[in-house]
C-alpha cells in the first residue's frame, strides 16, 4: 500500500493507474478508523480497481469551541487497518498541502441544506466539509466515492455538490455500522464514560420506537415530545429530533422516502444517528 503525503507523488501513482485504465474509488476519512470505516473501504473495493483512503482531520469543518485539537489521531493504527482491508493508497496531506494559500476558496453550501439539523448547531460545518471534499476530489480524481449514511446530512450535501458542479463521480451511501447493542459506530463514542456508553444505545432505540409509532399512525408532534422526554430522562441533551424527506431534508412529502434524524449530547460526546422510513 502506498502511504503518501506529497501531491505530485500521489499524482504519479494515479497517472500510472489511469494509463492502465484502472478506476479509482475514494473513501474520505478523518482517521481513527473503526469497523464502520472499513466497511466503506470494502464497499469501495467491490466497486473499483483501486481504492484510495484519505486521512485528514479537516480544521475548516470544526467550530472554534469544537474538538479539533483533541480529535483522536491514530495514524499508525489507521495505516495498518487500511493495508489489512486491501486499500491501495493512503493519502495523508498536511494542512499546507490541503490549503496552500493563506486566502482560500470555500464552498458555500445552500442555506436550506446547510443551516438546518446539524448545521443549525454547527455553523459553517458543511461549508468546511464541502470545501475539503471538493479538494479531495480534485486531488484524487476518483470515479466513485463512498460515504457513510450515519452522517446523512453530509451525504446529501456531497450528492448536491456533485450534481450542482457536474462532477463525474458516483456517490455511494453506505449503511450505518452498529455495535451489537445498536449504537452507531463513531470515533466520538470514545468520549463516553463506561456509564454513558451503557446509556448511549438509547438514541437508536428511541429512533426505532419513534419510527414504529409513526408506522402505527401516531401523531408526529406527540412522538417527538415523548422521544425528547425519554432521551432527557436517560441523561441526553437533545439538539434535534426531526422527520424529513430523505431526498432533500425538506418537509416529508407524500409517497417519498422519509428519514428520522437526531443529535444529542451525552456527556462530552455529541452523538448523531438516523434511520430510514418507508
Ligand atoms: O465524515 C468525515 O469523516 C468527514 O466529514 C470527511 C467526509 C472525511 C470530510 O472531512
């Protein structure tokens, strides 16, 4: 597996692959890889000749009071896991390589998509995500890229980016990988104390019960109130619980797929999760 930090060196490898007509898939990550990330690598592996994984903790998607400095960095373990998973190249740019100019260009994600749900609580987050993902796409020039559905709003932002800028890249959304008790896998789960870790699966359970309530024809507002109460009783500080159209995160539309999404703090961990309906 190639381990590269230099853009010209990576482009030389990519040119060689291109000359052999090999298609490249990209799995963008911020490292601290877990089974969920490795499932994305596997999905990429099945769909492409070559797999590139990027490991870059992107400063522009963290707010001033967020965990950029303390975000877990485990590069040696990540490289070993990627090699084991069959990745062909790990791309580890420095901040200077990713953002070479002091005054940088940035993507402004349309407000309707960027300023709601997670974006309401993390201003500028999705602009930072879209900006770094576009840079990664330009650096790696993949035919396909794989993103986890756990970050469902992020997945839609990327799909919109690709459609609006006419990028010739297939975006594959991959189902959320879960622990045995239902907790969505996330690097931030390690911020949980053992007691909080026991409580954390309640977020997924609450989403599941709310979805069952909706399927049984119960009123959304009543279900939302019950879900918030349940989460607060368990020790969460909910930010949002929302029922949205799965295609554009607007209001649910008759006959179109829906998504139930939630974010809540539990101790020092901000947990997000979502499930599909009908
Ligand atoms: O989902 C993530 O890990 C990040 O938001 C991403 C897509 C790698 C961009 O930094």
